[in-house]
C-alpha cells in the first residue's frame, strides 16, 4: 500500500462517523479531512469522483480487511463453500463498527445513477473472495 493509499484510508475512516449523519456528501468528507488533519483540497485529490468514488474506496477498504482476515486464518481444512462463508463473515465483521455508513452506502448505491457502480463493487468483492480462497 502506498503513502497515498494510507492517507486516503485515513480520510475515509475519519469520515465514516460523519457519514452516519450527513450521508455520502462533500460535507461529511470535508469533516473527515479535518478530523484526519488533512487539508480540504485533499478530499478532491483523493476522491475526484466525489461521493461515488468514496463509496467505492469504502468497499475496497472492506475487501482488503477481508483479505487480511483470510490470510491470517488457516483455511486448509475447509471446503471451498466454507472458505467463501468465512470470507463473507470476515468482510461483515470488518464493516460491523461502521454499520450506519454501510446502511448509507446501500441507500446511495440504490439510486438509479449509482446502480452500475454498485454492481461493479459487488463483482469486485466476489472476485476478491474467490481469488483469495483459491
């Protein structure tokens, strides 16, 4: 992970509590930047696509957390279906502290213009799961 990715994740994680109240908006991202000690211009630098790109980054962050959990576990004795079930649980556990942001993400992705992005995120997550479990 690059320094830019680390800063982007810091901004994203700092913004998540604000997303519970403001939704996936510029104001929530700006508040997250302030909490993370970043400049307001960093929001545009890290998420030039706006809220949709921030939701995508949230999904990618959850995928990375899932992959970390899969890497730390001994899955050798499990069947493929059990490995996938473990991956789903690991991803849900990573998202558990951010339930409200997840709820807001689902509402955001249910809007007609955002449906294609939501499907891309879903396909990416499924690919990551299957790739991680072999």
